[in-house]
């Protein structure tokens, strides 16, 4: 698969229903770059050794990450493909797809 031309925006498409989160590249308050959900203050950020992951704002625990791309293989942007997330006692699978 060819690399996406635009890595500024992607969608997280939940695989078991029609829920879609729009996410854009943005600068965080601390000056680092991450990817921010457009519908809430929720970020996907790079954490060395962990990958491009989502963390709960209050507890800072991991709530989502790529499923089948190892951290060393992720490059400088979130990889396309399956992501898993955890919300309370439930888990979801999303497809990360770059969009223009």
C-alpha cells in the first residue's frame, strides 16, 4: 500500500458500528505535536517505547494503540490500520484511515 500523501488528518472508524472520530495534527499545550480528536480534548501522542497511543486525560493510562504495528516500525506518524481501544470494561477495534 502506498503511503498517504496527507498525514495531517485521519479518521478512526469503529468496526462494529458507524461511529467515526475525526482527528487532526495539532500542537499540544506543552509544545509537542500530537493528533487531537475534533469532538473532545483527547489526543494521540508519541511515547517512546510505547508507540502512538491514546491516554486518558486524568489518569494518563493507555486507552488505545496500534494493534499490529510494532513501535519501532511506526515512523513519525500514527500508522494506518487496526487500533484497539479500551473504555472502562469495553474494548473496541478501529480502523485508522488518513483522509484529505
